[in-house]
């Protein structure tokens, strides 16, 4: 009783031929790629978003970037059959409207129609985490799996869902927001949600709070090295270096975060009965296998029922390209099935 | 881009005509109903399960009960076009196998094939909470809604999901198990899960623990009245009576449970971006509107993003008949679409 859409998706049947373009439009950078029918990247282009210059300028830069990416791929834009865009916002994807992109300062922008008119091509717009999740499900760590969740751990925590081979966005377009799940009922503001404990931002905050209890922590060296001694200098790379060298402060904070993240993921898998989670984002990229292993242990310990203990905790395979590849793949499938 | 299955479902298009039979097979009772094309109950029959007599006897009683329900409906079983069964177990519904029904002492019972052979009719088997959720979505509180979750609060806590008009069971067949979500990371065994705080069993346990602090609680009267003074005498009706009369002990425990339940539901709605929850079960039936109101307040307070605050918290409309009606409706839709 598998749905036709799932069968097509898992068999890689995309009726739309020719190259497609994927755009990952973030608050800081716009990454653009030209993608062939097998999901291979033929060419790319990167631009600064410069959102403060206003919506029209950002859209101009997207269009100019698509042109450059086609040059890089050595193809003419004429051969491009569809364009997909991931935006850092809740997106009414059926109507292609960016609802509220705080990073861009956009509200209810009909990006699909604007781009479609300017490019004279079908355009699909969705949330940035959704398209990255879709990319992983089609040509990344989740390839061949019909059901999975993704969790992206970086400055914040985002997530996505693929159910029955398709993105699940929910009728209010915001599904997957695991970072906003409340883990500590009754805790003070700023200390309740998953994101407030397990994002890089939250981990660094905890490390700074505990600094006085760990006089020998390597973190002091990194703080000294930075110009201003501000905690913003503690990126995922620094955390990874401290972990590798066994720094007790950093290890205790990272382990506690991995344990809690695993518990939140376990709850998510429990209610959905889905056995696959893909972890991505800056923290996952930097901390690698030991991080994944620790998260997996916690998932296994907390999930219900016991049959779900045989779940997979996989690392994103597409890294920074998940968004642009996923946007391209989504455009191909959606336009190809219309 | 609504799926055809959702359109059909919401428009009430069931290609299968004639009456269908729904069976709600619980650990204590078997409830059976004959249901017409509009979801109306034409006749019914109730039997004790007596699981200790063994699988074959239970199946015999189901078949005999179906015959009696047809008599009650004044129809011949010959006119029945399909049979649906809800079982208290994870069910591999595609293959009709009851995987592990603790209450019945069953493991991997191919109930669909057994019944289908004996009855010479197509049979659909699913989890009891799933079929009840399905019933509410088709002819109960969720009628006309494509996406909803249900939460049933009684001796334990169960739940179900309808996404895009269809039950979501998950590849491991156990979706909706919100009672097993961990609410208190790090708490002791027996004090971590939602069910361990918000089921009737858990509420009564809390009341008994706190009895010494409330010398004037009405609960003492009920304990005295029962033969053995055991807490098992505190049912949902007693809790409701104490709530109505403003008993401080019972009120404080019930309010804390409603608040925590609302938070757990909020987390569930947050990750799915679904704006409708149906509450059912003995506790919901007994406590009624004030309970629903308190749960709803907590959902609104904890859900993300703010657009989800406009969610609906609805009371089950089908009560004890949700299971048999849902099993019947599910059989009609599944068999009608095959």
C-alpha cells in the first residue's frame, strides 16, 4: 500500500529532465548550484546576502548568482528546467510565500511568483531546513529511506521530517521545530527549550558559566587568543579541539548536551515510530563520530518501544551543500509531478 | 496539492457500500457494532474478552458477537461487506498481524487472515487507539479535519495521529505513544514519562502520597467507603466529584497533571505543526470542560510558533464507541480503496 509518490521517489523517477538550479538563501550567504538528473552538482556560485540592502537587491543577487552558477557549470540558463529555493523562514510552500524571515527582514514575500516571472521558469520555495532534509533523503545519508527526521545543531537547533517519502511541513508550515520543544517544565525563561541547552550558543554559555570551576581548562587559551575575550570566539572548531584533547569542562558540557539531545530525539521517534535520524549542522560536522555515538546511546536508552532501539543515527553526508542540492531536488520532483 | 486519498476521505467518498462491522477488542471487553454508510450505528453487542481462555475462544466470541450485533441491527451477516478490528497491541496493519498484545497474551497473531477465512469477508486490523482516533476523525470531534492528534487519558495514556487525512502508524507501527514520552530527564524510574505523571493511575498515586498533608480531603471518605481501603477504589468518577466540590488535594494533583499534559501535547504539536488535538479516555470523560480548558491553556502557553496558539483542544465525541465506529470506518475505507 505504498503511495505512488513514495514509490516514484525511492525509485528516483523524476519526470522532469534537464539541469535544475538550487538556491540556499541564508541570512549571511546565498549558495547556488546547478544540479543534474542524478543529483550531481555541475557548477556553483556563492554571494553575500546583504539583506540590509532590501528585498529587491537580494532577489537581483539570486538571479545574477544563478547566471554565474550556469557559467560555472558550462551550461546556458535556457536548458534549466526548474529552480528551487530554501529560505530561512516558515514558508507557505504551496503558494511559494516566505512568511516571516527574521534574518532577511521579510514578511509575506511571494518569492515563487516574483522569481518565476523574472526567470520564466517554474520555481519552488520551501524552508531552508526542509530543503536540506530533503537533500539528505534523496542523495545523502537518508537515501532509499521513506521515513526519517533530521536535526541540525549549530547556532540554533532546527529539524525536518520526511514521512512516506515526502516532506511533512504541517498545515501551519512549521513542522520539525525540535529546538523549541520544552525539555524542562518549570525551568526559568531561557532554560526550558532544547535549543537553550544543546545549541552551540547554549553550550558556550554553559562553559562560560562554569569557567571559574575549571582553572585549567584549555578554553582560557582560546579566550586569551581572541581580541576581545568574548565567548563568540568559541566556535564549533574550538569545542572539537578541546574535546579531542579531553578538556574536562568542555567534555562535561558536550556530553550533557548530547545526552539531552538524544532524549529529545528519542521522544520525537517515539511519537512518530520512525527509526532514522540524520544529524547535521556545524556542531555535528566539527565533533563527528564521538558526538554521534553519544547521541545514539541516549536515543537508544530513551526511545519506546524497544523495537525502536534498533534505530539509525546518521551523520549528514551533504554538509553545507545539503540546502542547495535539496532545493534543486525538490524543484525537480515537485515540478515533475505537477 | 491535496492527495486524492485526503480529498476522498474528507468528502466522505467511500466506494464500499453496504453495512460494515467494527470490533473493539480490549483486554476486558469486546464491543461490536454494525455501521452504515453514513457512520451510524445500526446495532451492537458486548462480550467479555476472557483472554485467559485462549486465543481461539476469544476469536470464537468475536465471531459469535458479530452475529448477535447483526441480529440487533436486524440485518443478515450476508449483507456485511467488511470487518474492522481494533486490538490492544502494536499491529502490523498492512499484514493484519497483532504483534504483541500483553492484555490478551497474544504474540504475532495473524488475526486478519484468521478472521477473514472464518467470516469470508475482507478484514482490516489495527491498533485500538488508532481506530478510535480514526473514528473521531471521520464521524467525531475531528470530522472534516485532515490533520490531528488524539490523546486518551485513562488507566494509561495513549495517542494517535491523522496526517493528510490518513492514520500515521510509522514504519514500526507504534506512532502516537505520547504516554511514553520522557518529561523529566534524570528523574527516577517510574517518574520520567508522561504516563507516569498524568494517567489516572499516576494521579491517584500522587494523591495517596500526599494524603497525610491534607487531613480534610474528601478522598478519605471514598477510601473508607471501599471494602479494602485500596487506592483502586479511586476512579475517574470519584476524582470528578472531588473536583466539583473543590477538594484542595485532588484539585492540585489534577491541575498539575493537566498542565504537564498540555505541555507534552504542545511539544507534539510543535514538531508536527498540527493545530488540532482531540482528548478522550475515562479521565477526560469524567472531568469534562474544566479539564479541557486547563489542558488547552497549557498547550497555548507552550506551543511554538505563536501561530499554533490558535489550536483546537476538542473533546472526543464518540466516547466508548470511538473504537468500534473507527474500526468499521477504517475497514470501509481501506477495503473500498483496494
